[in-house]
C-alpha cells in the first residue's frame, strides 16, 4: 500500500496510519494576520450553528481564508457606512471641536447601527 495518496474527488491528500488512510489536515493560519472582532464572531457562529460548513472549510484548508475575508470585508463595510451616515447628517470635524460629547454620541450611534447591519448580512448569515 502506498504511504501517501491523493483523492481527486475531494481534493485531499491522505497518509497511511496503521491500516487506515487519514486526511492530511493542516491549517494555513499563519498565512493570515490575526483575526479581528468580526472574524472571531464568524468563527464562533459557524462552530455553534453551522458545524457541517465549518468542518467542510476546515477539511479543505479554507477556514482561515474565509474568516479573514469576512473580517476584512465587514470592517470595511462598517467604516464606509459610518462615514456615509456622518456625511449625510453633516457631522464634521467642526462639530467635534465645538461639541465633542455630541460628536462622540453620534459617531457611537452610527457605529452601532452599521454593526447591526453588517452582522446580519455577513457574520451571522
């Protein structure tokens, strides 16, 4: 029996361990920067609510790439939505200088609203 085999159906490499071929599962975790808030939330959601998809991504070695992409995309979306909401309401640096507490309150409100939107669309979907 060969020590290493490749299965073209699922794209996995296998190594003979005793009498059984076991898949060579390795994460490419080190190829990506540390996950942020949204990537960690997505990972937790997949583990708890979509185990089959989580295991499938892990088996194909695509989990960390998926988590990184979700994290990066979600953070970009939140930043863009907050900036657009502030622009529409006329929240500027002048307001920040004149009434800092009002500016902070508005920006926190915008960030909260933006996070609610993207969490439903990208992280918990």
